[in-house]
C-alpha cells in the first residue's frame, strides 16, 4: 500500500512540475485578480481566519502565531491574503511536510477555486493531511451531541463534536474508526469543579481542537459517563465538504481563549460550520452559547440534516432491556444478580426465550456496573465474561437491542426562560407582579429531550417582585444542580441516589419583604420511580445562611418531593420540607409547596403555585422559552 502511494506521489510530482512550467501565472496577476474579487474582505476568507466580527475591522480569535503567514495576519486580512498567495503559488508546487499548502489546505482549496488555478491535486502529496482526511474517502460529516452530564461541570449542558464519515459507514451504524474533531479547554487536569467553573467563566483556560477516532468519544460518553449520543448527518455539497474537512485540519492544536458559557465547544463547532454554511450562524445571545441551541439552529435549516442517528448509552440500553423483561424474567434476573454462582444452573433450567432475555439483560448490567464497582470491577468483568459465554452457547439469535421511541434534542424547547406572573399572600392586600429570568437551563417540571429527567440545572436565575413602585429581589440562584438517578433498578451499582447543590440568595420565607439572605445548601437522599412518569425523592438537607432576625444560620432538615408528569402537557410538583435551626434552640420551620405546569406550546407554558410557610402565598404566570 505504501509502495503504491509512493509511486502515485512520484507521478503527481512530475505532472505538477510540468503543469507548473506550462501554466504558472505570475504572482502579480494573482494578487491583481484577488484585489478585483475583493477576496481580502470576503466573508468566507474572514471566517477561515476566525475574525470577529466578520469584517475587515475584525480580529482573529486564534492566538497561535503558527496560524498566520503574515506577522500582522491576526488583524490584517489583506496582509494575510497576500502572504498566503505568495507562499502557496510561488514557483513550482511540490508540497510536502510543512509546506503552506499542507498546513492550510482549506485556504489552498478556496483560493484555487476562486482564482481559477485548479491545482487541487497538489493536496494528494500532503501525507499527514491525507491520513487525517482518510485519503479523500470522507463522504459526509455529522454533528454529534452528547447529552448533559451533571457529574462533571464541563458537561452540564451537553457537548458537541464533529464526526468525519468514511464512505458507506453511516448507514451501517456506528463507524467507530472514523475521525472526529473535538474542541475543549486544555490544562484543566487537577482542577476541582469550583476552580474549573471560575476559570472557565473568566477565560482562565486556553481551548483547542483535537482529532481522534470516534471510538474514544463513543466509549467515554456512552460507556463511562452513560450519556446518550445523537448524530446529525449533514447534507453538504462536495466542495463544501472538502473545504470543511480541510479547515478542521488547519485548526488542530491552535489556541483560542476558552469561555465556559460563550466561546465553548458549541460556539467553536458552529463557527467551524459557518465556513461553509453561513446560514447556520451562532445563536445571537451575547452572553452564552448552548450546544442544544446550536443543534436546533442546524436542524431548522432547510435540508441541511440528512438523517438523525440515536446511539443509546450503556445505561439506556440496559434499562430498555430490563424494562422488556416480564415479572418471571425479572425475578430470575434478581436471583442471578444476588447469587451469581447460581447463574449456570438456573439458566439451564429456564426455557430458551427466557434464557436469551435474562442473559442479554445480565450482559448489559455487568457492563453497566463495571465503572461503579470500584475495587470489584474485576469481579464484574468476570461475571460479564461468564454471562457472555453462556449466551454464546445458546443457538444463534440476535442480541436484545434498545426498544422505544426517543425524542431528538433538537425537538426540545429553547434553553432560556422568562416568566411574568402575579402573586399575593395573606400578609398583604396588594397584588404583586413578579419576573423570573432563568438564562439556563431546566427544572424538575420542564426537562425535555437531552435533559436529565426529574433533575434541575439553573445558573444565574433571578426572581424579582414589583409592588407599589418598588422592585425587590426575591431569590437568586447563582447555581442550582439537582441530580436524580432516574430509572434506577436498585441493584448494586445502580442505586437511586439523589443530590442537590445550591448557592445564591433566598428570601427567608415566601411572604416576607426585604428578607433576602445569602445561602449555600446541599441535599442527599434516595428516589423511587412509581411509574415511568412519577418519581418521588426523600433527602436530608444541610444549609448555611445569613441570620435574619434570629432565624438561625446552621439549618438542617428533610424534604419529600413528588414529581408527576400527568400528560404530555401537564406536570405537578409537591414538596414538603421540615427544617431546624441548630444554632437557635432548634427553631422549627415547615414549608409546603405545590406547583402545576401546563405546556401551552413548544416555547410557552403556564404555571401556578401555592406555598405554605409563615403564611399563604399564591402565584400564577405565563413563561416563554428563548
């Protein structure tokens, strides 16, 4: 194979040399042609340089000097164009190694096409680029979305990456050996979550693109972190596809400034796509960019998405197979999990359909719990191998697969929320107007596709009250994360744990005025699924807050919560919390809450609530997602 490639390269070198002597255009003519076409200020050229704004007054967001051929290229698109033409089209074109054509294949393709040079075959001599581009056998690209993961701050909002699909692979399922392009913060090893969030918010990290086989991401997200993957294969013309793939090569290892909320993976993937699809511009929100928002914009472009492919995580596959077991099969499964030494004998006594169903569930279960097993992971591996061996000893039959309908994340509502409501209490005869602004992301009642069920993720959420020409802050969630282990079976390694972390400001109770205090709290407990749409949790709470009129600073308590999705458009939340102030002679506090949400449309809802604490508080309002 290497000998054949070497022969081809020798032939190409001769042809390019002959072509160069026969048809080389003077550089002066190329510069003149570029000026006439206005290429230095062409939007596509500015996007290839990553100028922001996309204008002649922009500045490149790339900080690596190696990305530019002119010393002033980061801020002077004309100088960078001139240097690029000089470097790529001066003399004979015999690129190899670190030649500018091999370093910047997208620029070369773009200029060759617009200047009418038509020497694109020169890229065949760039060995490293050809290896990355799979020798020109890429026939499509896919935008891949990994659903959110509340166990890692870098993954709260999900993740986007680009997958380069080799010819004929997408339709066959997962093409694990295909190349993928990823963008992320670098130098984060060893940083704790608080440090990561702080440095990520304020640009304390560099970010860069990297490439690796898709298998790595499939394993990391789907197997290790149990995150579903959604693949959106894009329908791009051949010229755009080649340009996009080539530009991805140009960006590898180049440094950007990484920002957790704005210039993150979603922003950079949208920016990369905008080189060939200007219509799929970034969301216009100036302060944040969410992966799901970018995905929704791409999906709404006419005929841009060729197909959607769902890759369920190991957890999703296990839950799907387990739910498919009947009561007898579940009883046998439970017996084998509790007493794995009985597996061979009990499976032998079962009829063949039961053997297939239970062994398939066991195989997926043991794979699922390997990460949770800690020191016992070797035992889980051994049990997995034994179950797999028993399965192979049965007559051939297809393995059980994921069953069910899953809503794609682009069909969900937008991630930001604003609500206008009216409220009243038995402590006042005034009707107050309230405003709730939640830039991100979801709560227990409105989680949809791509969100963790029955969970919550809020950052910078603020509630304001307006009454008698006065505006007061009712609460501010700097961060609130509630993680509920949904669909947990209760077996080892799959416990229904529940935890919550919150920091911000809160009113001491629902009916008081001017009683805002700082607070940091945490909860831990267990949950239970009564059905596929009803979940309850019981948690213990610890809270540290500012003292208000002797109400205490060290608070402990317990909370019971029930979430019920009564229909596709109707959801209910019931809370009952009991708290004690440990530093104020165990002062007691009881808070009951009922909230009803009605989904009026994809982007609109109605909510009404009642809170019983020091008094009675009523509220109802209309909300809009954006």
